[in-house]
């Protein structure tokens, strides 16, 4: 089968289409014929060596597809089931071996492409808005990179929970998408000072929570946007890692909270994975949550897809189609 392999860390050019052996299921595993593999910013960190992994490897942490084989001890899924998953390496390929415990069966009305597009970024938006800081009516939140993969989903879920959403984006087209996803206000942080704008838009009161996965270029200023006892949720670093941080800042700026969460710790047990996924996929089935999948690339063009993501040219989900 074909797969996108990385043998050495580097730029998008290190993503190579190679022939590898088709996997067979080991104990507890199912084989998924991949219909759509999701591209995520973490793939960039892994490819470039910012996150260190043993190489060579097949990149990709999520997909949607059809079960084609299962080990004899597997009870969670059957051959022919339409499924999706996240958190297991090897999705940029025609087939993937996945622990059956990590698979969720898609509800009827949700396609394998939607499933592959929704799992990583959707479950992230879910835990950020429902668990890390459980948004409620009366809250105002800031969502950085609001037209990105996580961003568009987070705006929608935050609005569903009754919060007022302020989004940041870098272009007018992205501003339009963020508004359509539920942002009441959108700031172009490439032109405007988002700190001053947030102060103005909240009448100087500040925010209950900042969701920041841009990192280097936004992190410090975000603290000045928070109301006393507000929460800074740093969940990524698309513009680069932040420097050292002094906890005294949290005291000086209003008894603030800082957390640096990760999806893995929010879907540790199968029960939690299934509960979050059922809620997320149910919203998609019911039309309450829209997953934007405008950016699709053939598997062989993974490098081009990474270039587009890193150049901030994409919005919503970026998919690879084997
Ligand atoms: P996005 O689709 O959001 O793409 C990244 C966006 O970040 C860009 O479109 C761009 O939007 C913005 N950005 C700002 N500065 C830069 C820069 N210097 N270079 C590139 N992009 C920049 O990606 P994802 O939805 O896949 O991921 C978003 C973030 O969420 C990532 O940091 C990722 O690591 C993180 N994440 C964290 C998880 C967790 O559990 N902790 C799980 C999933 C994702 P604009 O042009 O509008 O500024």
C-alpha cells in the first residue's frame, strides 16, 4: 500500500510517498481502510522535529474509514463498520492498524470523511469549551486563529454553550468564516492590537478565558485581556514556542489561571472517548456543528498540504484522500 513516510526531520519536502506492507491486525486491533486522513498542526511539529519521535514513521493522527479486518479478540467493531479515530500514528496511508478500543462507530448521517475531519480538532474544541473552562452563558471568550481547524469548531461550540465569542484572524475572508461560526466580534490581529480591541469590546472588564494555540506571538498579551481570576488556556504554538514563564505574572495580573492541556489526557478511557465522540458526532449529524472541509489533497500531495497549512492559507479542516 501507499503511505506518507518521514525518515528525517525537516520541511514539507521530507514527506515521501512510499510503498509499505499492508498491515494485518494484531491482538486487539482492527484494520481501517482510510477514506480521509486529517492533517493537524501537530503533524507539522512532528515532521519538523519540534516534537521528537522515533523515525522512520508514517505520519498522521486521525482518519475516517471502513473496518476491513479485525483480530479474533476484538468486540468493539466489526468488518464493514464505518469508523473514525484519533491519537494513533500512521493515518497518512491507505490502511491503518488501530487498537479497536480507540475506534468510534459513526452514527448514520455522518460520513467517514466528516468523521476523519472531526475527531482530533473536534474533540479538542469539545474538551476546551466543556471541560478545561466549561463555558456558560454570560462568559466572554477569546478564540485565537478562529478560522482554523480547531478555531471554527471552538467558536461554534462556545456559542452553543451561550458564551460571547471574540475571534482573532489574519484576513478578511477568515473574519467572515469566524463570524459565520458564531464569533460575535472578530479582530484582525495582523493589523489591529488585539489587547486594545478586547479591552474596548468588553468595556475594560476583560475575558473569562483566552483559548490560545498561536503561542509565541499572542501568549503574553493574552494575560492583559483577562478579567481577574480569568483563565489562559495555552493549547498549541502555531507561531512558535513561548519562552520561560514567571508564575508571579498570574498574581500581578489578577490571580489568573494558566493551563497547558492536551487532547490525549481528555480521552484516556474508552468511556470518555465514546462519551465525547458521541456528543460531538451527534451535533454534526443533527446539523448543529458544521465541519468545513474545503481543503482536500490527494495522499501523494501531503507536502503541498503541509505548505498550505504552515503558510496560513487554509481554513477549517485539511484532509488527505488516499
Ligand atoms: P489551524 O488550522 O488553526 O492552523 C493554524 C492557524 O494558526 C493558521 O491558520 C493561522 O491563522 C494561525 N497562525 C498564527 N500565527 C501563525 C504562524 N506564525 N504560522 C502558522 N500559523 C499561524 O491548525 P489546527 O487547527 O490543526 O491547530 C491549531 C492549533 O491547535 C495548533 O497550535 C495545534 O498544535 C493546536 N492543537 C492543540 C491540541 C491540544 O489538545 N493541545 C489539539 C489540536 C490542536 P491566522 O492566519 O488566522 O492567524
